C-alpha cells in the first residue's frame, strides 16, 4: 500500500458554536470537545479502494475575528465542509461563507464543497 497513499486536506467552516469541533472530535476520537480558538488540526487514516488515505482535518474557529486567519487554511484543501444550523441568520452567514469559497474554487478547481446541516 506504500505507493497507494493519498493525503487529503479537509477544512471545516461555519458559524461559532455550530458544532464543528464536536463533529471533528467525534470523527477522530469518539468524544466531544469544547470551542476552538483560532484553528485546530487532527488527522485520521482510512482505507478506501485499496488506498490508504490520510485525512488532515483543519477545524477553524467560527468567530468573526478569526475569519481572515481562516482563509490561510483553505490553500491546498481537497474538500471544504461548511456546517450550519437551520435558522435564517445561519443561512445568511452560510451565504457569506459560500461567496468567499467561490474565489477559492476558482484558484483550486479540484476542491470539493459539502454542506453539513444541523437541526
């Protein structure tokens, strides 16, 4: 499997207190965690179709003051997951995030975008 190794950078975005860190912590370590300050990184190896894939997951803080810093983490990402809630306010915040992602998609045509809706 040595030559069949794939590294995949994934970035998680969304509003503060939207459950991003809980989603990552549950996936990586089967536990829940507190709020992220700035950004956190975790990795997990998974096997798929005969390849070993290392998912490098960047959990970005949702606070407005960290939004400019979070753009640093988008570079080289293969996937972006945007987690959001059901309220109208969250939808408008999501729209702002998606508009910003369109710039990244133009620079990195291989990036995939996924929505993760909560309640």
